[in-house]
């Protein structure tokens, strides 16, 4: 790992620990990125085939930027397991992996991510004596008295459930911030989200809720994609389609009258005002970036665009709204629970997330315009400002 490529972002690699399972061929890593003077970090657990240490490092650096936008003032981390999440022994592998990091989890908060649901991560952590996935952050910050408030905000039910996968505030927070990010972008340009056409890759926690709120605001969801393929939504409402998302697979229950557009990558090539990529990392890369037709890309997933593809998009005049602002809603939710004192209600919490997201997007857009730099670079400057503190 001596020659491991490192992200060109603020902060640095603090820690990279490798794990190898003694019963299977599973292997995994914990990466921590940021300021060596901070001893607390947070980031989710993902399990996927061909998981790599580079992935853990890049995603940890993204989390560090995200906490600069969303709070709290901690480092970023990421757990990555190289194993098939559909294997029947998934939970036992996950348990052994978590068990090897119990010392680190005294000041590292975690949660579900790609291939590991919130419920699965919480179940395994409980088996190891950790009742709240964010225990490490609260413990490291000396805020264990706020565990009850954080648990309450995480389990607050929605007044209107979007689908079996979108029932609580924690299920829709990142999708809500993605919606607010794109809405703010158009408003800063003097326009509106109403009437804009949206192509959506991913209908899980982020994509499903982002699509729901975009449509509520008057946008038109023209196509969606899950891992099984891309579908046209012509003549349909996304609100009706998302109700049929399978809570375990994150896929739509297909009907014979859906028009199929191709595989899950086909949605990337559609002409639309905006493309929301909310499925997984590195879906836009050198071999498909030239086919992108949307004017704006919304990074609903973490690191969905490779660095080289990101440069190509910039050269082609396609704007990217960066992940560490777009999907920071869940981190903002946790920060409000850990540090805030506002009323815990759906309306109040979503209002707070909207304020933090809108403020970050406004500052990033202003810096980008005034300095003549890409929005992602401007957003990194904003992440150093800790603007979230004025709203929590």
C-alpha cells in the first residue's frame, strides 16, 4: 500500500488498517482522513465485490469535506469490505469485520452504506455492545448525554411515507439535501426547478427521496434506473413508481407496461436538464463521459464521477454539484441531533437541513463565479468555513 494514490483534497491520510477474514476470502479496510489533531471521525460501512483500499481512502476524504459542510467538526472515515453482499454468510463476515475494529469504534461513528443497510450495521454493532452507530462520535466529543436525542431524531417517522424504504427522517435526509441543492442552483441562476426534466439513476434512500421532492416541486422525472435497468417514466408520476421500491433490494417492482430503455447505464445518456446519479461510486468514467447529455449532474452518491471524467465534464461545459454538499443531509441530521437544541419534528429538521444546504450552495456558487474556479473546488473552500454552526 506504499504507492496508494491519494486524493488531491485538503487534509491527509491519518490511518489505513487492513483486515483479512480467517474463514472466507473477505478482506477490508478502515481509512481515516483529515486533520491529525482531531481524534474523532465518522463514515459508513460498505460491502461490494472488488472493494479496494483506494476506495476507502477516497471516500474518507469525501466524508472529511462533508463534515466541513454539515458538521460536526471531525475527520472522515470509511469502512470498505471486499465481499459479495448477496452471500448467505454476509452478516457473519460483517460481524467479524466489525469485531476487529472495536477499539477504533470508541471514537469512530459509522452507519450503513452500499451493500450494508442501516438495519444490518446497527444489528451487528448491537451484538458487539454498541447500541447507537454514532456512539464513537459522541463518545469522542464527550457528548454521550445526547445519545437519547440522536436516537430520537434518527427514528422520527415521516408524516407521509414515500415507500417501504422511505419511512423515517434518516431515510430521506440525503435525498432532501440533494433536492435542495439542485433547487438552489436553479434559483441562483434566476430560474426555477419547475418544468425541468430529470433523469435519475438510483431509487434507494437518496435517489428515491430526491426524485419524490423534485417532482413535488414541479420537476419532471423522465426516466429512472436501478441495478436491473433503465425505464422511461413518460406518462407516469414518480410518486406512484417509488411506492413500489423493494426495501431490501432498492429496485422497482417492474410491470409489463414499463418501457425499458436498456441497462442501468442507459439513463446516463438521456437528454435532460439534470442527471441525478445516486446509485454507487464511479459510474461516470472515461468510457462513458462523452455520452452525457444533461446540463447539470447532481452527485447523489459518494464519488460517482472519477477525477478524469470530472475534468472532461468541466471541459464539456457540464456543471457538477459535488457530493459533499448534495448528499450531506444525513450528516446534517446527525449534527442537529448531536449538537442542536431545536424541536425534533419533520418540519423543523428538514428546514434546518435546507438552511445548511442552501447556504453552502450559495457560498460555493459565489466563490466559483468570483474566482473563476470549478464549483467542486469552491465547495472545498466552503467546507473550511464551518458555516453549518450558525444553523445548528
